[in-house]
C-alpha cells in the first residue's frame, strides 16, 4: 500500500511544473526507508519543501535530506521527534533501536541536534518543535 501511495504522489508531482512547492500538510511518519527514498527524490528534483502542518517521526528526516535553503515552514508547522523503534513483524513487539537512534541524532543538522539534546534527547517520548522555536531554525515561508 505504501508503494502505491508513493506512486500516486510522484504521478501527481509530475503534473506540476518544475519549481512548484511540495507541501507536507500532515504526516504521522512511518517507515524510515520509505521517507528517505521520498526525500532523496525530492532533493534531486530541486523542489522547495513547505512544512505546513504536523511532520512527525520519520517525516522529520526531511531536515537531513533537503537543503535548508529549500525548506520553509508555515505557522501551522510542528515537528515531532522521538527515538526510532524496531517492530518485530513475527510477534508485533516494538523494541528500542539504540544504534539507529544515535545515527538519526547525528544526521540532524547541528542546531536541531542541540535542540533535541536540550529537550532530553531522542527517547520514546515525542518532543515537539513549533512556533518561534521552529522559525529560529527554519525560515517562515513567503
């Protein structure tokens, strides 16, 4: 199903002329590898990414893949960070992933990484970056 959603996204994106914005209006996150693949394609496209609502979990990896010069936020933008987790597909158990947590933490830009550390680091608890704190890191869209 995820693959179908990405196919639909890319089909719709192909209908817009180059230079159009890509908007993140509400993303609860999801599978990290899917988001990394999506953001890699967006990085190559040269499109500007507008965060215009909730961008949680794996969605926050947009900060690691898209240059800051091509990112902006609206007043509705909220980033939600937490430690990566591994789901055992056999029994549905969720496990901590310390190595992945370290890798993700190190991948964020230094100012975001510092903000995360000031708020206790990446743990199972979600921490939210919004408002003036967020616009200190990313420009407000114009």
